[in-house]
C-alpha cells in the first residue's frame, strides 16, 4: 500500500526486494543468462538507484530498471505533467496533466512490481540538498535537463563516492557515460563539461525539439549502463566503462565513443578539489 506526502517521501512500498521462489519466474530470462545469473539478479534485488529527472530519459530508464528488479528506487523531480510531455514520456496519460511527475512514476512502480521499494521526492535537486537526497545510493542516473542540476548531482556523487550514469539528448543526438570521479584515476562529470555551466542555461526540448523514439533509445542505453555498474564483480555484463562517453546519432544512425580524461585541475575531483 502506497501513501502520499508532498516534497519528501511521496510513495513508499515496504516489501523487501528479495529474489524469493515466487519471483523466480519473473526473472527467469535474466537468471538463465550466464552473464548475469542468479548472483547478478540477487545483486540487483538488493540495489538502490536514484533517478534524477523523471522526464524523457527517466521514463524508459525507470521502466527497465524496475523490470530488472532493482529493489529500491528513489525518484527526484519537481516538475508536473504537461500535454507536450505525452509525445515521449510514456508513463503519463492525459488524466495526469498537472500532477507531479515523480508521484505518477512512483504509482506506476507500485502497480508494476509491489515487491520494489520506491520513494518520490517532489522537489528540485540543488547543491544544498544533493547529499541528503543521494545518500545511500549504489548508483545515480541523471537525466535532468539543466547544467546546474547536473553539476550538483555530479559533485555530490564524487563526495559520496557514488557511481554516476549521465544521460542527455537533444534533437537526434544522445550521450551516455558512466563516471566514477571518486576513484583516483577516473574522471568525473565536471572533468567533461568544466565550470562554465553552473546555471540553468542549457537548451531544452521546447527550444530544440526531440523525437520521442530517441528518448527511448537513450533512456534504455542509460539503464543498461546502470546495470553494468550494479553487477560489477558478480556478473559479466561488461566493465562499467568509466569515463567513456558514448554518442549516438539517431539520423545516421551511428555510435561513437570518446574517452574523458581526468582533469588534475578539476574543482571537484582534481588535485585540489573545492578550490
């Protein structure tokens, strides 16, 4: 049974996310994969993922993470549903217009798999509250739509030693990367974008437009990257690919990968952080 309260915990389910015998059929197609197996599925069941932004990227990512049996999900978004969202944010229906996105998405999780634990925070993540909102996560997936939020998430992930999956898109191009800036030899997100974007100044889908199918591709790709992180050490879904930025061009289509090098002068993870 879920219960609602604005701003902090909006929806909660207290069932334990265990791979019990009655759930084996649900995850049978995962368990028979030698690259995942029972050990990997058990790791997912005990994992906690925070999703920042329940928009275009957040929708497919949430659906596939919940479908994979990630046991605990925290959803953060201060926005409400608009008619223009329905073209790509497929968890919403016309009846949801005006409602909080995080609340609606949490309700979906509750219906989809009552054994998962989900908490919705109907508020904006900022530098001041980032640490408290992200604390305890095994991985963070950031699909937010502005650099101020992205950098607040990235900086907090480094301080809290939490792996970060960053996903973004505009028009027909998407980007996905895993960052582990808390590790001495790995770049953080700020190593990639620098210090010039600590403001709500980036282009939006309303300005540029976006194809609905593109958010499905990038959101699912981001979910796969989170699964790599969560199962490292117990499964062989591939290495987490820290600092490798995957750029997908939907028009060509094509995929290219570039390496993000750790910046020794980075204000977050460099030799003199916080300068």
